[in-house]
């Protein structure tokens, strides 16, 4: 299956793609580039906005704007018409375990509650100081899952009763499943879902399709893998870069899998499109991304 180039973006770390059906547009972030981007499918027009802090994960809010996990906490962002600077208001501060941390992967559960993880930015330290937080109501974050190096791969089953989470650091490379309480929004029964160590690529950002299968980017392997709800590898689709970062379903029929990627330093002669955004046609449909319902 041939991956289609959506945008030769050359992002340092392209992350958190989100399809907005009402706009027929894909939004995503470049973390070190401190930018939020929008690609309008009918016109292929790209619009961008700058942010003061590094944006890591975004979710649309039901009242408009975006909820975004950044460096010092979770913010509500308003994107002005045309390009410019995002207007940011912090709605929940985070007390990091140590210096040099930020938010990383995250999204809303099926009830519209934000769940997002933090990490030490210097991955060479391999510090398990990160954890997943819940933002339910009010300006406080609730710790859910501690002891993570690079939390990633968060996704929810179609019925919302299973939460998936990975640690993409080379020292871990595992994906876990949790039972997820729909009322309280708390994960329990932590269990191994996929051990990625014998498979190609580290488990990065993920999405779930309408069949309940888990799609995860195989970072360093140039692949996007699909696993069944039982954790069995079903297929692997190639992209023309080594470091796919996160995937999301979109398009008019939610049958396009968009993939963001990372542009590392060094010689890129073998992957000139690194940092780009790509589209795959996997033959399955995804699910609409829930909007955040946090009171602002």
C-alpha cells in the first residue's frame, strides 16, 4: 500500500493529528517547533499558529478552541482567523516530578475527559518520572498511572471500556490495556497488551478503528501496525520515513489514516520526507474523535 504525502512539513516532532469533520480539516502540532497546523482537505490549504510553550497533545473543545497539554500544564487555546499566535489560557497547572518535563501523548476518553501523560524531555536519562493525568473538572490534575518514561499510544476501545497506553522508550517498548470505569474515568486491571520488543519499531502514537483494532506507529521502523483486540498483529503498513509518530482516522468517510512523523538530525538522504504528514487507505474506518467537555 502506497502512502500519499499530504504535506512535506519537515516537523521536528509532528504529533497529535485530529480530524474535524465539520471543517473537513486535519489539525496537528509540531512540538519543538511550537506550532499548531491545520490542513483543509478540499483546498489543501495549510494554516499555522505559534504557541509560547511546546504543544504536545490537542483535543477540540465543545465550546470552541482547543485543549492542549503543554509544558507547564493544560491550556485552552483560541486560534485566530488566519495565521498568528494562539491565545492561551492555562486551566490546570502541573507539578512535575523534576525539571525538564512536559506533556506528551494524550486525548479525551469517550466521555470527553482529557487524559494525558508527562515525560522527561531528555530521553537519554531514561527517567521514569512521567505519569498519566486526568483532567475531570476544575483546575486540578489527578494522577492515574505513574512510573512512565515516555507515555504514548493512548487510545480507547469503541465502547470506551478499555484504555490503551504505551511506553515508547527503548527501555520499555510495551503497550498495556486497562479496564476503564466509564463513570469515574479511572483505569484498573493493568495488563500487558503488546510486547513490542521482538517486533519492528517502538510503540508511538495510536488510534482505534471501528472494529476495535489498535493502530500504532512503529517508530524507527517506518511502519504502522494494526493489532486485533486480543493483541495479535494483523498487518503492517509502510510509510516513507523511519519515525512515524502518531496516526488518526479522518477524511469524509473516516477511512483515511493520517500519519505524522519526526524529522531527526543527521543525514536524511534516505528519508527526505521525514517530518511530513502522510495518508494511508487501510480499508477500514475509524471513529470520530471525542471533544473535550471540561467546564471552562
